[in-house]
C-alpha cells in the first residue's frame, strides 16, 4: 500500500492511494460490513459520515473493481 499527497503531483485536498487487489477487496468488504452492521441512527456518530456517502464510495469502488479482469466476482 502506498499513499501519495505531494501537492506537486496530486491536487491539493486529494490523495492517491495505491492498493493491491486484495487490499481493495478488504476495503470494499469493510465498507459493506459497516453498512450492514450499523443502524442508520448510529451510523454518523460511529463512522463520522452519513451512510449515503459510504454507499456512494462503495458503489464507486465496485465499479472500479469490475474494470479489473482478475478480480473474483
């Protein structure tokens, strides 16, 4: 895993995170489990974001994962 936030390479306010396929699947699965485990009323308090924001990130990750030819369905 590699994190890059050099303002000469990455726009200010953004970061670039390089993950292996396994790390990407771990991250996606963690989001899924968090969404399933927490009730809506407690979500923001425990996670710091609204569940809709996390669902959007998870959906974007799923879309990106589908572009990888070697990721298991």
